[in-house]
């Protein structure tokens, strides 16, 4: 983005929203690694209940502990999930550096965010994940879509200004 052709405020807004998205990807990726520890914390917070949210958390934590004890190599899948998030975050650094030239990344981000919804609903149902939990997963796509859409719009406006100068 030519900083002389586009107001610095536009560039700052684009970079701030892009940084927010990158931060979300990094946090999502890093939290995919220590699942057993995270679930132990959630179990303590959920209390001793056997139904609803608490029951689900206890069930998932028990399954993860048992699986990790018998088949620790299965956790390698979530390690790769984390890697995918982190590599995607690195790709968005290109959009942070030059949002107009790399505005296609914002389109990619919007597509990925929209795809989260049918993916979570479909595979979650297939795997027996409660609807409420699948809707939480869908919310990541919905929330992520808006910064990408906003950045894409800002990048298009900046590009139009570049072409009219």
C-alpha cells in the first residue's frame, strides 16, 4: 500500500484488524496443544455436575486422559491442527505488511470463516458433539469473518484511491 496515496489512518485500521485476526489464529493454535491441562482447568471450573456443560467437560476430559494414556500418538493430530493455525497466521503477515497487494488473503479468510460453519455442524454431528458446543465452534468462524470483511472493504477502498491518484 502506498502510504502517500492512502491516509495513514486507513493503513493503521487495516493493520489493527489484521493483527487482531492473526492474534486469534495464534491463540487458537497454541490452545490446541495442551488440551489435557486445559480440560483439567475446565473440570475444576465446571464443578462436580454430571449433566449439561459440566457433564460434557468431564466426559471429554476422561476420554482425553484415557486416550493419551493408551494412545498418545493420537494427540499428534491436534499438534498439526495447531501448526495449521500458526502457519495461516504467518501468511496473514503478508496482508498486514501490504494489505492492498495481498487483499486476496482477506477473501481467503472470509471463505475459511464461512466454511467453519458447515464443517463444525456436519463433522460435529457425525462425531456426537452436542449442538451447543458445535455452535460455539461455529462462532469462531462468524467472529473471524467480520474483521476479514472489514479489511477487505478497507483494502478495496485504498486500492481505488491508489488508482485515482
